[in-house]
C-alpha cells in the first residue's frame, strides 16, 4: 500500500504553521494533566480573550460548534415554530439547518452577483412580503458585508440581525465582523481562520440580556449546578479546544495578513485568464477562501487534480437546489444557482509556500 499523498498540494494543511506545533502540544498536555475537560480556566480565558479582541464591550459564550452557536443565537431571541428567518441562498447548509431545528422557516434570498453575499434589495423585498423575525447575514468567504444598510433594514422591518461569522474571524471595516448585529455566531472548525483541533464555536454579543440567555441555554439552563431556571441544552465547548484557541488567537492578525498576501498574489497573476476572480482586492477581507468562477468549472477542477493540486467547492449547490431544503423553497435564486455551478476554491492558508502557490498559478 502506497503512503504517497494523493495531492502534491493539498487544499488545506493543518501542519503548515510549524511555529504552533510545540505551543499547542504543550497546552494539550497541560489540559490532560489538570483534568478539567469541560469549562474551567481554559474556556474562561478564551471567552475573555476573544471578547477583548473584538472590543466594544462584547461578551463571548464558548460553545460546541458553529451550528450550535447559530441555534443559540436564534433561541436567545425566542424564535418559535413558524417564524420566518431570512437566509442567503449561498452558504453552508448549517445556516438554514439551525433555523429548521427550531421549527422556524428559512426563506432563501438571492445573492449579489459580485460578492456572493445576500443581496440587500432582494432581502428588503422579502421583508415586505414575509415579515421575518430575523435576518442571518453570512460574511461569505471572509468578505465583510457593508453592515450599515443591513442595520437600517433590520430596524425598518423590526427584526433581529444575526451575523454568521464562521468564515470571517478578524474581518474589519470600522469594527470587527460580529459586532454589527444583535449577535454573531462563530465556528472554529479546524480549517477556519482561527481553527481548533475539532468542533468548537462561540456566540458574540454586546447585548447583556441576550448574552446571559445564551449562556443559560448552552448549559442546560443552569445558573449554578442543579439550579435550572429555563429549558436548555448541552452546547459546551471542551477545554482542549479552548486551550488550543488560546494559543492561536494572538496569531490571528498574522494569519489573516498571510491570507491577504496570498489572495493578492492570485488576483495579480490570474487576472488575464477567462475566469471571474473575487470582486477586487479588499483590505478588510480575511480570505477564508479564495473562490474563482469558471463556466467550465468541472474541467478546470479535473485539470488541476491531474497536476496534483487539490481544490474544493464552496458550494456546489445553492440551498434552493438541495433535496433537504426542497420543502422550504418558494422561488428559485438564479444568481446563487449559477454561482454554485461555477465556483472553485483554490488552496489558500497560512504556511502555503510561495513555490506551491506558483505551481498552482502556472497550472
């Protein structure tokens, strides 16, 4: 049996940042030795550090995944069965699943043809028709949406504004992603800009009432052990993930700058090709993904694979085209559906060697 890697250049390499290996190993041993695997010092430290990173009197509640964070955001604002929540038609399925899990109804909104994020005008039209209780904005691929118009829209239609920041850790435009809405959900899945070594997530909010409610909901509705004041669930982050995130958080600005440099290299080198590149270089974006679009996407994907380059699709189907979402589709979202048929994500992560990126560009 061959031990050779299937790709010369993987889409993501968890070992690329060698500087983190020893500190993470040391922290893992520390958690194993102190024996507190849920809650405690490591989780408290991460919540404090992640809140301080964002400023503006934010509170952070660590939880078990990005999906859990989305559910907690919705539960905290009392989303009930039958309530309407606007969701972009192009995002990871968890954004809609969190809505459905509470018995609410996701209404899919088409995307902007240049950014891939939810289109404001389409959302406004949906608000007038559907009277939603909440809007979930996804900062797709690490591109921070211009939030002032969304804040105005939410106020105009009297609905909550939730930010899905799973791909936008540290994105900044006058303020950090996650600090514009009523609350925000983060994922720390290993491939994220700030990644754990397993599933983990967090809710961020400057609203003390909402933050307190999320904290209760995430831990069986307890104010103290065996004092359950509301029905909750078990969405706690384990200490191992918190400890690793504590080690990596100070390097997040460096990681994001590396991603911007790699993205700029791709854009400069590939702009002459008959493909659609991300909508211009954005200094406030954090390039969780570098997604190009090509009319013959499948052929390009196969071509790069033959050259030893692993790519990925984010996402190969719009939510309106998924079987699991068919019961909720009221109308097609043609821009999202076309985007999904053309998108291709190139390798981009801190530690990607210049020689490897040049190999991708040449291919």
